[in-house]
């Protein structure tokens, strides 16, 4: 096999340029700095081969020094590009080793040529150094193969072995020759080196391309997997959202039913109170009607001329108005319709609740004392719900007294105006709240009454908070005081349109 300089230059440079150019073009869409470094380094190495094969055509300085620097730069760039596949493994130690090895090699090479004119020794150093340096291809491929068994890693290992073996054979061949008369003279070891260079360069470029595409494919699969997992999570969140909405709807229905149940639970006592309260105005109506009828039948006079008849007519109007007020108040309190938001005077609400509770409190011999703010306490909210809150507080206060209570029973109701809000207090002088439930008194189903359900105070707090207010209490063995704060802002609506929207927790 005859190898001349022109053939060697053409073949090796063609391999360098075609393969590295093809890789650069094929992977251009990835805009990878690693690909650019690999391809530029390969082109620089190809240019170095051109200069190393043109001794006599170019100057000795270019042949010896410039060509060596280009070869070192090209191999350094390709080694760094390959090691980038090992990230996140640190590159600092490898880069330091490359720098030290390249500097030492170049210094020794220059000494052999410039000081001793030892071309034979310099040629052995050249081939031996690159035989050792290219073994790093194998080491990098082995690390990648241990991470994941791929064809690209295997090809890189074979490329490294081919570089090392063929350059090692060339080194041994030059050493056995003992001298060098013609650098480009055909020989068996030069032939092996040239063939090995073709094979190794081809394998290394295919390995680089293969590894790059394998990693890119794994990243795509990881992204696809992450998208799949994200979609599954989104679907799960959507299902959970639907389930949560269903649970919230069920919770709201439970709250609505509890609200109704809490209202109707006290119906028995209120029906008795209603009968007692209505009995008085109805008795007045009956008596005044009989008197008017008697006067009309016995006296032939004008109704306007008899003072007694006029007084009886006024009594009829007042008694009728009182009965209508009681009935309307109870109807509003126990209606089951949707929430109605309006603006009203809270003092009027207190008077209405006290009106329907008076007879019950009188039968229990409870003295109710009231001190209402002289200024109107305008509030925007659901009057029926706030009536229920106050009725719960008054009912709880009336039940705070044991059967044999030695002191006089009193319930004190007060309202007072503050900056931006008003305060309502309902105080009794009973025995106080049991210590074991004091901290959890506003929780659902918590009560210290034998016949209690544990709904009233929880529901009261829910209603008050839905109106942007707050409720708290203090208690001792001398009585309990519930304090309610509500904002006075006619333009500020409650948080929700229905108590169903209040939180169950």
C-alpha cells in the first residue's frame, strides 16, 4: 500500500471536515454550545493535520509550533465537549489535568526540537502522548456506559481504544526504526495509524452524535412523562375540585337544615309565649267590641260624641297592632326562605325579640333589664338571622339558672355605639358555663344543657361572622356575658347571601 503526503492530507482532512460539518449542520436546531465546541475543535484538528503533512511547503516554525498548538487545542476542545456529557460531575479536575499535560508535552517537544534537534524522539513523543491522551475517550465512554448502557457509549469506548492502539503501534514502529530519514516514508506502522485514524475519527463522531441524540431523547421522554404526570395531577385536582364542590354543597345543605332545626327546636316554648302574648290583646279586643256593641244598642248617639266609645276604639287599634306585630315577628323569624338583606335599626330588632320573649321570662320570674343606645344602630344584613342570634343568646341566658336559684334572676341587655361598630351585651347572673366545655363552646354539638343540642352558639357565631362581626364571652360562677360586635356600614353587605355559605369548621 503506497501512502503519499497528498493522499494522507486529503483523506484525513476530508474525514475531519465532513464528519464535523455534518454534525454541526444536523444538530444546529439545538443551539448547543457543546456541539459548537466539538465541531470547531474537530475542524481545528483537521487544519493541524494539514500543516503537519506539509513540511517543506510551510515554514519550519509553522510546521513545528503552530501545527502542534492547533492539534493540542483541537484535542483539548473535543475532550472538554465529551466530558460535558458527564455533568453534573465536576470538570475542574479534568481541565486542570488537560492543561498540565498539554503544557508539559509542548515544553518537552519544543526542547527536543529547538535545543537537541531530536526529531526521532519528538516523533515518538508526539505519537505516545496522543496515544495516552486519547485513552480518555475510552474512560469517558465507560463512565457513560455505567450510567446507562447505550450504543453511543460503546462506540466512544471503541473509538478511544482504536486511537490509543493505533497511535501506540505507530510509536512502537518509530521506536523500532531507531531513526527517521523521511517523515512521510511509507511503513507498516504508518499504514496502521492512518487506517486507525479514519476508523477512530469516524467512530468518535458517530458516538458524539449518538450520545447527544440519546440524551436529547431521554430529556424529551422526561418532559413527556412530566407533562403526563402534570395532566394526571390536573385531572386529579379537577376531580377533587368536583368532589370538594359536592362536599361543600352537602355541607351547605346540612347548615341550612341545622339552621331550620335550630329555629324549630324552640317552637314549643315560643308557641306557649305566642298564645300568652296574643291572649292579652285579643281579650282587650273582645271586651272593647262588646262595650261598643252595648253602647250602640242602648244609646242612639253618634260614636264621636261618646268618650268611652272613642277610648274603646283606640284600644282596639293598639291591641290589634300589638297582635299583628307579634305574629309578623314570629313569621319572619321562622320562615324558611332564602336570605333577605336589608338595612334596619338593631335597637328595633332587640325590642322585637324581647317582645316575644317577655311572657316566657315572666313565667320563669326573670327580670329583664334593657339599656339601648339612644342613637339608631343602622346595620345591613339579614334581620331574620340576627333575630335568631339574639333569641339564642336570650334563651341561653334564661336557661343559665338552676331550678332552685336563691338570688333574683336578671338578664341585662345593652347596646352601645363605637367608632365603626356597635356592641351588644347579653349578661345573666346565673351559674356560668361549665369549665370543661368553655374553650369549645362555639363548636358544633357542644353544650352543657341536658336538653340542649349544641347548635345555637355555633350557628350564632357563623351568622355573626358572615355579617363581618365577632362574638365572644366571659363567664364565672356569678354569671355569663356574651358580647357581639357588628359593623355600622350601610354599604357593606354580609360576606354571603345565605348562612349556608358559612364555614362548618
